C-alpha cells in the first residue's frame, strides 16, 4: 500500500478479486514457501499490515536463499547476490539497505544514483591476451565502445515484428560480422578485436545467467529494465540485509530445514487446534503439515522446474507448466582466489582474459572437460584490500560452470594459477593461498542461479508463472496459491530488487483482499 511503500518504489496496484464474504471469518493463516528476500519481504509487509499469522518455511539451514555471505580472506564475500544493481530511487533493495545503514556513504550520493550504467559495471580494467601480453587501453576502449553500441541496439526490438526464435547472440554476431568486414586493421589486430568481443560475450553470459547468448530471445531483451546508479556492495555482506529484515518478524515465524513436498489446495482440511476448515495443507518432506488460507510460493525457478509436477495438488495448468518449462534458468558461479601479495596495480578493478584464437564468428564447440576454464571472462578485484585482502573473484556461466562444480578444489586452483601465469607472462607467479567457489547448480533447492527469457519465450510467460491460483476467481473461492521470486518479475527478473518487489506484490494482493489500508503496528515503515 502507498502508506508503507518506499518513496518512488512500489509493488504496483493490485485489485481485490473476491468479496469479503468469501474470506475466512477469523484471522487468515498465510504460509510462505522460501526464506529468501522475496519470502521475507512478503512476510514483513504482511506482518506490518496486521496479517500476522504468517509462517515462512525455508528448506535450507539458513535464511537468505540466493543471498549468502561468508568469511573469506580478511572479510566477507558473496557466494550469491553480489551487487545492488542500479542503487537509485527506483530500487527497493537500495532503499531498504539505506534505511538500515548497510551501505558506504559513497553509494548514497546523488551523483552515484544518477549514473546510467545500462546494466554493465565500468570496471577500470587491465586486459591480457593468451600470449601473455598486455592489450592497450585505447584498443580496449574502442572494442568496448563498439560492443556497447550493438548491445544497446539489441534492446530496441521489443515492439518490432521479430520472431521469438531469433536470439540476442545471433543479432550481435551478425552485427559483428557486418562491421568487422569494414575494419581497416591489419589481420592480427582484427583477430585480436574479435577475440576481445568474444570475451565480452562470455561476460554477457554471466550477466544474463545463460550458457550462450544464442539462447536469449532478442525481441523481449529490451523489456528488462536497468536502473540508474553505480552498482555498489554491502560493507559487511548482503546477508546483513536479510538479518535486518528478519528483526521485524518474531523468530518463530521462520522455520528452517523445512522442505515442502506438496501444497494441497482446493481442499477441506480441519485444523488441529481449532474447528476451522482450511482450503490448503502444506506437506513437508519430514512429514510435518501446515494448514493455511493462503500460500505464497517464492522458490527459485530451477526448483520449480524440477518439482512442478508434484509440488501442487491439484497440479498446475498446462499453460502454467509450459511457461515454467520454457523460461530459462541458468548457472553463474564464482571462483574466489586469495593471494599473499597482489600482481595487479592498486587501481585495477577487473582483469580481463582474451584468448587470441577465439572469435564470435567461429562456430567452434570447445571440449568442456579440458577447456572449461576458457569460459572465464576474467576476475573482479575486490576493493579495498584493507577490507578483503588481496582477493580476485572470477565469474563463469553455463555448462562450463556446471562442470566446474564437479571438480576438486585442487583441480580448480591448478587451472586458475596456470591461466594467470600464462596471461600475465609471469611463470613464477605464486599460487593463491586460498580458493573458494560456489556450486549453485548442485544446490538442491535452487538448481541454478537466476532466470532469463530464452528463445521461444516472452514476458508474457513470466506473467503466466506469476498468476495466482485459482486463475478463475469468479466463483466463491478466494486466492489460495500466489507466486513470487525474481523469475516472476517481468522487468526486474534475475535481480534481488525484482525478487523483493515481487514478494511485496503478492503481499499487496492479500492486503487488498482483506481491505487493510494502513500498517497495523508501530514499527518504522520501510
């Protein structure tokens, strides 16, 4: 509701779908499945508006979902969500984090909030080629500028008559082929520029959470909304946001290690301790059951893809199942390396790796088992070293990322130091003293990192996944099963702010349903 919404941020108006006579006569019971930022955000908003009979069931041993901070090096690093993308007035995560005092003062300046990033972080970087040579800054800037131009053009097809089978990768490669034929460079320079563009496409895979940009649909690509603001991190870890949000809820409202097996809805379940009849019973893998009037499902799309056939009884409609199956959900993992001493300059923020023989115009299928590490576009340098130590964070997406999860720590560490020695030309470069990597594909309740809109899919499929059940509310049954999470947000999918806003959206449905217009407690509004 407007009375609670952050200024400039809202979940959007949600109209009541049933009349009060259809609602339970006593306080409604609401179960939220998933204790990530979406589920916690929904619970917090419901609780503030007086809908306090709320429980969160989280399958893991910790709250936070894909927000997961841990100790590494001198400080705290992120296993999952890393930055606040677009920290400005339209970003709910930025607002909530600011209110809790979790951000450095530099992130709060008006100047930072106005920077237009277009979804890409402008790292002051150093670029190395696979022959161990530094690539000149001027050439790097030329290639980056060209790539930004065609990337922005790829976002302009939303309202064009373009088949959903056409991919972003197909368009970008077509533009690269066209423009590169007109370059007046010598052969070696031209090959190097193409190799650099190939590295940028690898980075784009990490941003989009996909194996290849050939998998991402071109027409809906521009529907994703990039917010202004210079991306920032939490001073003491993203997890601090989850902890602060949970402080506004009684501790007994979140139950950990509670994996939901089946949501039985459209039923008549008698309460254990009262005479009420509930329309929903949530059954957990450990045998526990929870009766409810409403359920908000906030599980990751990867889990929903794997469990949709058994997660709901009666099952989902064919229309919703097809949307779940069609939507993309990829893996983007991190590899952290801590060094005793840095081999990079103090102002360096990104180390780019360019394999000279590669080109986006070559249709070469690499051997994933022997060349998985070639999918790394480079390493982010964590700053400041006084807080983190001398730490690099590599990103890797797609099938190579999934394969990496099966390797041993020793195998990964060996591959990383061999790459860095080759690219820097320093064969005596000391190995890292520690290594840490994420394994999101093998997380049983996540099965990947975040969503994207693949070929054959559109924003309409996101809306179908997000549509509550029953879909036809013309009868006497009120809303029973609601859906939230980043994959249900049409313009902010793949982000924490999209996840939070979707949780608020579903909370608002129930708040409107019960005609509650003001927060029902004295806690400060968010």
